[in-house]
C-alpha cells in the first residue's frame, strides 16, 4: 500500500484534532454577562485599542512603545470600519476589526499585496480586511475569537462582500486554512509595520459555504464550522429591511476623533491631500484655518 503524502497526512491529523477540540463551544462560566457588539463609545474604542496594543507589544509586533498605549490607524476613523468587541459586562476581553475597501484609502494589506488586491478589484469584487485581532492569554481558552469571526462573517454576508482578506504570521497559516478554510493568495513577505513576516489569505464568499459543507458535513456540533457560520439565525436580519447598515454607519464623534488623533499625531502626517480633505469633511476640526 502506498504511503499517503506528508501534506495529506498532516491535513488528516489536523482534521482529527479539530474534531476533538470543541473550538466552537462557548466557555463563559467565568465571564460576567458576556456580550458582543460593535464598539461605539470612546471607552469601548479605547479599551479595544489598548487591548490590541498590549497583546501586540507582548508578541513583539510593536517595536517602539507608545505613550498612549493604544494601537489604531487612520482606518479606524472611516465610517465603514467596524471594531467588533467581546465584553465581560463592560470590559473588552477580545476584539477584531473589519476594514472595508475604498478608492481613497484602500486596505492596510495594500502595503504588501497591492497587486493581488487589484486583481480582485479589477473583477469588480467587494473586498474587506480583518485586522487587530487580540485576546488576552488568560481568556483564550474561552473560544471568544471564533464568535467575533462569526459576527464578521455574518456582517460580510449582509454587506455582500465577495472576499474576506487577512495577513497572518506564517506560523498561524495552518490554523486559518484548516479551521476557516482560508486560501493563500499572496506569498510570504516581511511586514515592516509589525517587524514580522506575513502571508496573505482570503475567503472567497462565493464558494465558502459549499467548501465548508464538504469538509464539515460529518462533524459533531461542537466542531461543525459550516453549521456554526452558515446555518445561523441572523441577529442582524432586521437591519436589511429598507436600508443598508454599511451606508448608515456614522463617523466617530468629533471629540472622540480629536482625543485619539491627539494621542497619535503621526497618523495625519502620513496622509495625502485628498485623504486629509476627506477626513476634514468628516471631522471639521481638521480643516485648515483661514487667516
């Protein structure tokens, strides 16, 4: 009998571990009134940005400590961007940000994978990027991340996104490909912003339901990613009646925007005139004063 190729053996072993892992089972006994939402207030955003900062700093992705001890970017000031948070009552204990493509700002991934993203754009595909995923080590066993991912998946379906894209450290590629069925669409490159290598992955929303059904059809409930992501009663269905949540998203409150920008002034210095003008229309305090 011919031995199975190493790659196929590894895939089989990963599938067995996945069956036994109960990654989709919420373990919330020690969490006070667990809730998941889109961050709206300064406190919610501050907690999310601070959590990302702490986890990135601990992982070595932040080389120069920031006095503000928060990690965010210009994309957080765009109305379409969603910062999803999982909370223990009012305390943010996990967070994930979804950024939507725009002609003026593009996506963070453009810094490494512009050619690959432009191929998708040329096909008229709507793309978004997931970034700033952070969960403290002490609550990672609670499986909070998969619930944030489900919310972004549901939101992407509602907004008719064609491709969900991410950049991950090569050591995490196997996890995302095995569990969520991401596909590689860009080679490994060095990402200077975090001082680490990255690989581009994507989910093609046109085929993901069929692919996940094929892989997970025989899995038990606690490991059936297809049912977990694709066979759910949407918590946001009412938002699809008569108007688009994507188009109705509001920019950050001007005073909150001022608060965050004053703690990280280099964000504005990196903008081109068109980008700065766009932000000034959202946040009038950024408009140049006339003599």
